[in-house]
């Protein structure tokens, strides 16, 4: 199976090494006639330098690549969101993808696919930190920021960095079955399918630095009253805006309704307690304003696709300083960091 991985100076090393290791492990378990025949294609001949300083040898540069691919993947790198590729490269990439059975990108390599005009009306994902920019830059896309990887027809995209391993394991499973993919996952000591989406790793709620904005005022009020039964009317009164004006103006600036925003703030507070304290789940729910632990579990699972208990097991830092639990609604105030934790 002819597999082409497109790389460039400044590429993220794991965006290259992760997929390569998955396919290499597959080759160890497959008959030679079924091997993934991997070609690294660069911007220029000889080699590329990764963002970490590691050097990868490439098989050829893109102007001299005339092979046909069964799979074409574009790696990502820190500079890609701001990068404007050479039109000749974008044209080459567009042409190659048109003649490839499957194509896609690792991490923010999806930006290069966008510049090549390959993503119109398609569903994609990328690193959570670049999802909003991708959606702004290419408004004709359906960006799914929480997904580890997304398939849309013959297009495959994935989240950040190590998500390239998840993507390639899915490709191997599609080619040769789940059993082979599971063997590779065990050899690499990774999950064949990770629980949860990218939100469990990201700052779920991000608020800009303008402390006088409506969103920032609401965030402060909700934070100060996190354990209370909050209402839209009460929040609107607290920030000095009429109920009707508040809902409309807030949704415009925050891009979510006030009710969803409050839910997200509660989830962020719960995340911090789960990571930094040992208090029981029912206490976490109480401190964060949920009715009970069951309601918190339902909302937590819906928002992050992972249960509070599993989240704590995964992210609890043994040497992290323990926050005092405090009375209801009186948690320590680490904001604005809490809002971006």
C-alpha cells in the first residue's frame, strides 16, 4: 500500500514519527506483499528540520514526486496556522489528493489541505488550540474541535500531535481489521481508542483578556457564586443588563447561551477539584453547584465524553498541591487561569 507523508521544515516530529511507527509495526505483522510502502516527500530534497531540531531524511521533494498514493497524509507543525504555502505546493497537493484513494492530515496539517482547496463543505478536526482559527480561516468547513479524529468520506483528519497515532491505528483497522490494530496498539503501549475527546486536554472555557466585557463580567459573577442556583434573570441583574438584551448580547459575544456558559464554568471548577483535591465526587458536585453527583456525571460525560471518576484517575497529579475544598460557593479563586484550565 503506497503511503505518502508530506513533511516540511518546522514539522512536529511526533506528527511524523507517530504515523511512521504505526505503519512500521503493521509491516512487521503483515506479509511483505501487503506492506505500507512509505515515502517522505519534502519541500526540498535531502532532509527537513523538525521544530525540535531533529532531522528527517526525505525520499524526494514534491516537484519531483511522480508516484501514485493509496494514502496521502500531511504532517503538522507549530508554524502552520500562520503559514502561507507556495501556490505551486498547494497546486501539487490538490492534484495529488484528487488521485489518491484516501488523504488527510495529522494535527494542524489540515491548514495545508485548506489552502489547497481540498476541504470545502467537509467535516474535519485539528489540534484543539487551532480549531477556532481553522474555522475562521476556512468558514466553509465543519470543524469538530473535540474529536480525536474525524472521517469524512475519503478525508481523514485528527487532533493534536499524538492523535496521529489514533488516526493511523484507525486506518490500519480499516485496512486489515481491528485485531491487527489492537496488536499494534499493545506493542506501542497506547489505547486503540482513547476515551473522551480533546476537550479533556484543553482549556475548555476560554475568555479574552478584556475585563470590562460582558462575558468577563458574567464569568466573574458566576465564579463568585458557583455554588448557587443561578438564573438568567439573576445574572442579567448582577451585570446591569436587561433580561432580553442580556441573552442576545451574551450569545453574540460568547458564542454560547448563558445557560451553556454557566454549565461550562461549573465543569471547569469540577475539573480543577478533580485534578487537585481528593474530595469525594458528591462533594465536588456540591461545591460546583450541581444538584448531585449524578447530574455532574451526566453533564461532565456529555461535555467531555469522559466520566468524572475516570478524569480524576487520568489527570490527578500525585504531587500537585491540594486545594482546600472550602464551603459551597467559596472555592479558591485562581481565575482567570481556572477559566482556561
